[in-house]
C-alpha cells in the first residue's frame, strides 16, 4: 500500500486503502474557496491579516486531516467541513481570549513604562486570584487548562503529554473552563 506524505513529513494510509489526496493539490485547488468561506464566516470580526492567518490554520488542519479522508464524500465537502470547524475554533479561542483579557484587564494592560508599585501589586493580586481559582479545579482539569491556555499547546499535544485522547482533552478543557468561571465568580472576580 502506498502512503501519502503530508507537509510535516509524517505519513498514514487512508481508511479504505486508497491514497488520500496530497495537501499541495488540495491547497492549490481550494485556496480561493477556503479564503472565501473564512471571510464569510468571520465577516467584519477579523482584520484582513487575521483572515490570512485563519486560512493558514485551515490548511494546517487540512494537512493533519487528509489522511482520515475516506473517499465516501466529495473532497470539497471534506475540505469545507475542516474549514468551518477550524474557523469556528479560531473564533472561540479569540472570544475566550477577549473575555479573559477583559476579566483581567488590569493584569494584561499596562503602560509601556515600567509598572508602578501599585500596578505590580495589582498584577500580583490578579495572579494570586487566578492561582486560587485554579487550585479549586480537579488536578486533571487544571493540568489540561494550564497546558492548553498558558503553555499554548494544541489539544493533540496536550493529549500526547498526558497520555490521553484528544476528545478527552477537549472534554476536560470544557469542564476546566466551566469550573474556573465558577471559581472566579465565587472569588468575586
């Protein structure tokens, strides 16, 4: 059985024994479609350069997903599905970042000058509050949240680190976010 190599040098056979399409071909044939779909979904919520970044995320996701393409639907349908899921995930991450930034705006926003002693205290207090809230989480949820949100690892990377599945990581991450929001509310933030 012949294998198809992705952009990152790894290879896997497809589910039905047929070779998945090469990512270079998919990118060339669907680049305009992907950019159009991304633009329509994000609308005016993203700057043009951010749309280009999302398009790149889609193609990276496609490179990872193409080995799972089973040839039981049109390739266009598969590409659009990966595109939509990637864009929605990007928007969720962006919205989550905005909410966290607003919640801890004093900890994130500061003048370009060195912080004043009062600002140092405020940042330390915000960090302490976050730490107290994190301590209220189940250790498994806290670990997943820290690796994903603070260490900026992908769900698949977190799964590899903790020896779990990506689905379990995503489930634990949802629980961690929910529980963290509740803990922060209990702490008066």
